[in-house]
């Protein structure tokens, strides 16, 4: 089982679920149901990795899951912004 981020969305245009794997360029899958789309995506990831190994291409290390900040005013050390101060002005 891989640890790459999967983004699942409904495509109104294609009338199916689409799964993107942002860390693996061009790696996508689709299915008529969410479980089918996720199964197809897992297979696509395995094929992407096998192909990269076969051709000696670099394989990205999975970044893991994202953390969504439920309190954006507390701290943003990467931006150096104190949101609590900025909002109080």
C-alpha cells in the first residue's frame, strides 16, 4: 500500500469520479463509483512506480497527509504572520 495523497472528485463533464495523485505527474484514474475510482487509482500508482523503476526515473517520497489548520489565527511560522494581531487592528 502506498502513502501518496489521492484527490477524489466528481467530474460533471465525464460523469464519473476522478482521482488525481499530485505527487506522481500524470497519474490519474476514474471510476463510476468512489470505491472503483480508488481501486483504479491504487493500480495506477503501482503501474506508475513500476514504470519509473523500469526506466530508472526518480520516485518521489510520499509527503503523507496534509494537516488543515482549524485555527488559522494562531500561528503561521512559515509566513511569519501573526494573524491574531492582524485581525485585531
